[in-house]
C-alpha cells in the first residue's frame, strides 16, 4: 500500500527527539523561569484549556487526542512545558496532509510541485486506497494531489493553526492574561505552536523535502530514509544539535537564506534523494562521476557513501543503499537539531529586565512596538497600569519606570517588530519567583 502523504522524519520518534534535544540545549528553561515565573522551567506542569466556541481550539484538541497516550498525549489537559513543545512537534503532522507544506526547493524557491489535477491523480488514488483520502476527493481534487505550499510560507500562513502569529498571540497572552489560568493556558499554547514550527524547520534537513522529491522518494520508495532513521535512532538516541544556535534574522532563514546556509540549502546542495540521483533530469548538484570498475560509491563532504553506482553495459545506474542512508541520517540529524535550536532561540529571543527601578529592553533592538505594564494582586489577577507605543528602541534602552510600590508584583510585555522587520514578543515579571 502506498503512503498517502509526503513525510520526512518520523514524528513520534525522530521529530520528538530532535525537538527535545533542541529544547534541552537551549535557554528556554531559563526564559520560563525568568519571564513567566515558572520555577521548574522545562518541567513546569501546564494546563491547556480551550474554552468557548473556538474552532481552532477544537481542531487542536482533536489532534492532541490522536497522540500516543503512553508518551505524548496530555493527561486531562496537562503536560510539562517540554511535553507541550514535543506534542506540538508531533501534532504538526496531524492530519498527515499537512506535510505537503513542508517542502522547499532552493533552486526554484517553491514548495512541493509534483501534481496538479491530472498529474496528481495517482497520488489521490493512493490516498483513497489507504483511507487517508476519500474517493470523492479523488475526483474533486480535495485530497492530497502532490502539491503544497513552500515551507517558508507555511510558517506564517493564515490557515496554519500553528503559524508564527498564533505563537506570538499566545506568548503575549501568557503575560497579559487577566487570571493565572488564562496565562498558564496561553503559555502551554505558545509551546505547542513553537513545537509545530520546529517540526517544519526540521523537515528541511531531509533531502527529498529540499529537492522536491515526493513521487519517487515518498510514493514509490515509501520514505526509506524516514523509516531507516526511526528504526536506527528511535527517540532517545537522536544525536544532539551539531552546534550552538545560529542567529536568524527571520524564522524562515533556518530553512533558506541568502547566504545558502539554511537546512534546505545545505541538503539540496550536498545530498541526493531517491528520485534525484544522477541522470539526465537530475538537479545540477551535487556533481559526481563514477569510478573505474564495475561499481562502488562516491563520497561527499562529511558523507563517505553519498551514492552507490553500478555499471550495466554502457550505462551507469545509481542508487542509495543502507550505507548511504546511514551516512545521510548521521550527517543530517545533528544539523536538523541545530536548525531547531536556532529556530527556538529566535522564537524566544530578547527579553525585558529591571534595573534601577526602570524596565529595560534586552539585547534585541526594536523598530517599534507597544509596551504594557501590569500590576498583580494577591489572587494573581493582573490589570494594566501603563499602555504606551514605542518607537525605535535600542538594546538596553529604558522603556518605563516601575511604580515605587513596595512588595508589589509587576509584569510587562512588548509586542513589536525587531530591527530586521520580524515580529517579536518580549516578556518579564518582577519580583522574580
């Protein structure tokens, strides 16, 4: 039976391991303590409780209900902070058709483009046969047809329930919510959104997703790299990030940027996928030549077994065997983890501090923004005591003075745009717990 959709790393094993590894290597735990007063950091229990007539909330709860109750699903709406991040990384693949929007080909600047109504008919039929699509969808085009939005666009798409704007809204409410329950829900929601965004970034390290190869790598060959990686590493043995977080001007830069250092840039430039091996229709890079003799391997930077070749008369046939898959997984997983770490650092960059009775900006300059300061009573309810617009703000600038009330608790949040034009939320509360 054919797979119904275009999937890169396995969600419940590889993505969970990559996201968890990035979180443990990040400063997120410190942010949860300092900015949100969560003393246990990544291990702080948080409750997600969508209320009212909220279609998005219903969709998210439906996705969470499909998670494995033994390892990832919330218990009566409750998980530790790290658990919400990992749950979001898995939920990004529910339903499976969301993965169609996880492709980015740097050579074209486009997402998955192996369909159209007629060209994608075989893809829709496969989806109907295995139950992921309907027979009606085969003829109406409603089921997966081999096309999708570029992953760089999906990060901010209006119809993405876990888009960047959703994350920023939740982060803002995690400080601005009137009650402790509202703020706790919002923080869990922000972590869930962040995990889903990390999933999209991590997928860019898969060569098939960086080379637009759904038909062969996914549909015909069944996602061999995905299966191999899940079986070899599971969740707990996924390698840690290759290095420290790299600064990003924009979240999408983790996938593709003008310097060619994004995950998709590197994978497309350096590796093959089943459907883009050397041949007349292959992408121009990497360029390889077979050796002398009946067969062997060609190597690439950091990959001893880039591709296997065999002579058949005058023809040379190329493929990716288990040695190649092992090298690809060993090379790409640490890079995917570093990409996730960089994305996580970007999402939670900056901050607010108090010095000399004044609230100060952290290390991220702003073009503009809106500052709100809240006082908190003994029951944990917050009310606005200052609301003002901000112009250009440099790192370390004073934003406002705190009222001189002994023993009072205050919180502040800034929703704005940083010096690169990227939306940002900054948060802080005092005194710290």
